[in-house]
């Protein structure tokens, strides 16, 4: 298969670094890391934030995401080898062994637990739960069309984790953290429905489950739109719960506009702009919203 058949957002090169970056799609870390930092910023209203805490939050998030993505690649390697879209991934084409991938996942899990230990006792106690959630996603496509929600939950704990890293205690009001989880759950889940669109026929043929495979592309687009509408509502609820001000809610309006832009790029009869919608638009959304939240905390 030619290099042109590679997935989008894949780097060319033969070095070990490039191999690992592609293995876990490292640039995709930009999706939810800003939301983990949103949790940190909101928590700064309750407890002081240090550079050390921010550093360990970034390390913990990156390690957890590496572990989750690497584990997913191991679990799905046989399906990836059969799918023309994913056949050029590192494990199917033999440029990385299962043993090497497994070692990297174990190391990432170890780094995550170590980072949690460096943050505070509560995060350390919750670290096995967090790992169980993010790793469990890899098997959900075997039995439910709502695997997208499981992926969203695994990523959605990021802002709650950022908040707990600073405070070491649950939020007041108690529902702030569940709402923050819901924000990222519906956002990630909604665009993962879009990401699954090209694989609908493959999933049906191989007994895998997804919203596009079970509902068809047109209905799947409506599911994604509904989930992203819930994202905006959850953001508004988070703003109320955190007593945020005008810049936070301006950020919500901008995020809603970006989501509308994303959905304008993807149509049932035209998936040609899907890669731009998946990576570029969602990366812009998370970074932009974080900057609004940070600006409000710094300047207001």
C-alpha cells in the first residue's frame, strides 16, 4: 500500500520518535488537554495553583492518553490490518511489535500513577479508576453502538482531574465536576461519531458496533449534532456552577460557532472534509475556549 493511503495527521519518517508519535496520534493530545487545564483554572478560585501542579497535570494527561491510545491499537490490531484506512498503522504493517507496544503502554500507565502520586493523595487513589475507564473503551465496539460515549467518558474525566489536582477535594457545588465531565464526554463522543463515518460498512461487515454502522450516516450526523448541542448546554451549566463571567460565556458562544462550522464541513453525501473537521476544528475549539477561561481568570 502506498504512503498516500495513510490516515490523516500521520507524520512521515522512519525514526523511533516518529513511529511512537504516529502510534498514539500524539498531536491529538491537543483535543482535551486544554479542558484539563480549564479544570485547573476553575480550581484556582478555590486553591492556589503552582507551576509544579500544572506540569504534573500535563504529564498525567499525556501519559493516560498514550496508554489509552496504545492499548486501543493493541486491542484492535487485527481489525486495523483488515481495514484499508488503518492498515498502515504501526502494528499491522510490522514496524512495531506487540511486545514493544505493550511495554510502552505499561510505561505510560506507570508514569500516570507516578504523576498522580506527585499531585496529591486523592489523585493517587483515583488513578486506578481513571486507568480502568480509559482502557475499557477499547473493547466497547465489540458489544455496543455507544462506544463513542465510552471514549468521551475516558477523556471527559480530564477537566475533573485537573480540578482535583489543584483542590484535592470535590467541588462546590457538587455538580460542577459531573457537568465538566459531560462537556468533554459529549464533545469527544460527538466528533467520534463523525470519525466513525467512513468505517460504517467495515464495522457492519466485521461485527463491530458504532452509531454510523447501526443507524446509517444521515442519522449518525444527527446524533453527533445532538451531542454537540448538549456540549454547549453543559458548558453553560459549568459557567453557572463556577460563577463565571462574561469571557467564559463569550467562549461558549465561540465554541458553539466552531461546532456549527465543524458540522457544516461534513455531509451525508460528502465526507471529503472529515479530516479537517476531526482534527483542525476540534483543536481550535479546545484551545480557544481555554484561552477565554484563562483570560477571564487573569484579567477579570
